[in-house]
C-alpha cells in the first residue's frame, strides 16, 4: 500500500485494469496544457510585426495567460469538488481548444489576447487530474501515478519549446495554434473515453463573492509583480495595484473565514502540513523558473560577449528538451522514495538536487553540454518535488477538498514563478555590460540569478523540515478520517 491516501470506496467505478489508461490520458492532458505555456515563446520577438502592434501591447499575449491561469485554477478546482472533477476537466480542455482556435484565426492584437486568456483558463487541468487520480487509482499505484501526472507539466514545457521553434521556423505561425487545438481535441476525446467521473463530491453552493475577491486580489498582485518593471516600480499604476492587493486579499481572507462554504477553506490551509507545503511550493516555483530565465539567454547571446553561446531558439529548445525526459524518468524514483520514506523526504531530496544544479551552473556555463547537464540535474530535482507536493497536500485534506487544495498548491507555484520573473528581471536589468552600444545582462548578473535560484531551493528544503513526519507504506491511512489527520512530527 502506498503512503498516499487510499481512494474512497465510492470511486470503485474505475476498475484497476483501466487505471494505467486513466493515468496515461490524464498525463497527456497535462502535457498538452503545459505546451500552451511555451507555445508563443519562439514568436514573442516577432509579435509586434505579426500583429501590427507595439511590443508593450503584444506582451499582453503572455500576461493574459498568466492572469487567466491564476484566476481559473482555484475557482475551477473548487467547482471540480462540487460538481465533478471530470466535468470541469472537460470544460478546461474545451477552453484550451477554443482559445487555440481563436489565436489560430487571429491577425490582430485583441483576438490574440482573448485567445491566450482562454488558453490560460485551462491551467487547472493538472491539479484536477491529480485529484481524479486520488479517487480512481488503486492506493498502491497512487504515488507513482501522481508523480507521472505532476511531471507532465515539465515534460510539456520542455518538449514544447523545440517543437514550437521548429514549427515557427518552417511554417506560418498560425500553425502553432492549429496544432494546439488538434492536440486538445485528441486529449478531450481520450478523457471522454477513458476517465471516469468521481462520485466523491462536496456539493453545496459556490462562493461567488470569495471567487471575485480572490480573482481581483490576484490580478492586482500579479500585475504589480509582472508589469512593475515596465510601468516603473514607483509609478502610480504599480503602487495603486499593489495597494489594491494589500487591501483586497486580507478582506477576502476575512470573508472566507466567515463563509459557511468558502471557495478556499483557510482553516484547512492553515494546517501545518498544508501551510508549509504551500510555502515550500512558492520557493520551488521561484527556483524552478530561474533556470528558464537564465539558460535561454546564455544560449542566445552573441559569442563575442565572452559568455554567450550564439545559438538559435531551436537549439535552445533542444538543449532544454532532455530536462523533460529526465523529469518523467525521475517520477518513478520519486514514487519509490515516497512509498518507502514518505513525500516529505522526497521533497527535501528534490530541493537539494535543484540547489546543487544551480551551484553547478555557476561553475559550468561556457559550453552547450554544460547547460544540458545543468538542466537535467535541475530537472531531476523538479521531478522529485513535483511528485511530492500533491502527495503531501492530499494526505492532509479530506477527499472532498482535493480539487481546491491541489489547485491552490498549483497557484502557489505560479506565484513563485511570477516573483522569480520580476526579481530576475530587476537583477539582469541592473547588472549589465556594454556590447556595441547595447546594454546586455552581464555574466555576473546571470550568476546572481542562479545563486538566487539555489537559495530559493534551500529555503524550500528548510520549510519542508517543518512538515510533519509522514507515514510510510506500512502505516498508510485506511479511511478518510485517518487521512484528514496526518501523522504529527
């Protein structure tokens, strides 16, 4: 038996022989959604020309996806607990397909932003998939299945970049989005055929006020973090949004504590295991994204700088692609450690591996193979942590709250990536070198960002030490009541 919680008897509609198909289909859905995150990266520099709009406006094609994902993830997770996780999974994939079609037909800025926002609304697919696994997969397979589903995020992101670069170099850019739509339809069909609906539902009324409060607070916070550098950190817009976030989010918290059926159960979130897992997720999100900011720039900067490698975007994608395969391979190792020692130990090991990868990068950054090695080491650590985080969350919450709890944890990681982007942007903008009259990020600037990535991973390790000691396979909880009260340290 796994250390992860046993699935409820009500979920018995999914026969064990089909569980492998369910895992494969849900992992594919996760990969397709994560492809959406990297889909536009190869064409971002060309968007002003392609859409006949200023670069400051075309940047919203990326920002809209970030904001939509942040708003949708907790809301869709809660709706999944209430009306059915498979149902909301289908809705999320339909939004992805719709957004892809809108972008594929777009030749101007507004439709592109609308389409990218619709794509962002599909971001809850992975936490929904993980929650479905808890309900339909046999307990002894849950740790491995969860690790595979979690790894799909990294696999899609890593494989999507070279694929998108190849398509953008050889075909019209609209083909990127037609491909995304086609993959979404395949994923949707497979979900309808193979994924059963869980009978484990919370019911109740949807907290509309709570959803509006959280959404507006998150939008204000993320706009402050993601656009502050462009608008000016002391500009009226940035300060106004920051002030709005400071006012709205605490007010939302008070509302949630008083609501009979809150969008987010803050009392559950305050449990030691859930709280420190979510805090560690923010630190890990920061650490994981730092690599995505550093390695592509090092690969693409001119060789004449003395530290750039002068490679194409396609080469960048090929260098980062092995990372996704390593993440998937490590999911099995991660599951084995989780079954034997508990997800807390797996998380701590993964955080240390990520930190060591950044330390290695500070020393090795002058050859392409150096960066392949570094990305694989960090990918291995991410594979460990991605599998451990949902296991920790699900071991601490009632089965009827897994959708909302996993979605909130995913949101915490997203906040970490947003903070990483903002802080790394400031560092690289301040630490520059002159190259032919242009200011480029300096070698020391990249090393500082890598050091910050290593530091964030070590912070995650420290936070993980406060998580209560986990039960091993022989001590796994057998009933929902036992699941709701994890072992104390």
